[in-house]
C-alpha cells in the first residue's frame, strides 16, 4: 500500500493478523498540518499599521499651510494704492436664503499705474458714534463680472486690471456691527499683487 492509500486508523477491528493494536497513522485530509509561523501575531501588525497611519496623518496636518488670519487692526496703505483710486461708492442690503442680512459695498476701481494688477486686498472700516473701536474687515476686492440676471463677482486674478482699466467691484459683508453709524465706510487698499 502506498503512503497515500494508508488507512486513517488501523486497529483490532480493521483486519489485523493477531488482533493486536498496530501503530496508528493519521494523514491529514487537506495538506500538511499547520505549522507555527515565526514573526508577530496579526494583532501586532494591525496596531503597527494604525500607528503608521496616525503618524502620516499628523505629519500631513502639521505640514499644511494655514492661511494667515486677516488683520483686525488698521494696516498701512499699499505702495501701489495711489495708482488704484476707488470711487462711486454705493451701499445696498438684501436677505439671504437663511433669513440673514447681507450688506454690499459697490464702487469703481481704476488702474492709473503702469503695472497689471492680479490681486487687491482692502480694509473696510465701519465707524460708530459711540466712541467705540470701529469694526475693521480685511477682504479681497472682487470685480463684478456680470449684472444680469443677477450680480456675479470674480476675483481680480480672473480678470487682472491692466493699466488704464476701470472696473466695477463689489464687497459683501455677512455682518456689520450694530453700532455702525450707517455712514459710508472707509475703504483702504493694503495689499496688491501683480501679474
């Protein structure tokens, strides 16, 4: 009998010669018995993988460039601001879909200089008559792209201001201070970018 044909169990009732117990040979049905593998148990690998993911996530989060907060104190005017006169100011209000009030400040900006401007940051100062500190909002200037059927704006970088250009702009504020004296706010250019 070959090794593959050996019976799973040889005992006295299996037709042995003297009825004496013969050696038992057990052959597994599905391959070799599982041998103990060297190395770490699966739980250790799972914990190690979790640690690697957490470390990578922490490095990505720490390396993320956070935008600098907008200054809430009055900043000096940009050197090119004299070449970008702002005029024809007008204010309006509307309600948004959630019932809040939006305040708009529209106007014109003209590039009287010799450089193409691709970005403008302004500070808008909402004064009050209560001897309180004014609210100062620092926002990017957005140009009016179209007026019909609604007013749509775009950043200056989408349509840079070439020398001699005169464009309409709109600034949008979700909240103006209750103490604001409702007079036209002061608008100052504090930063410009060039193409």
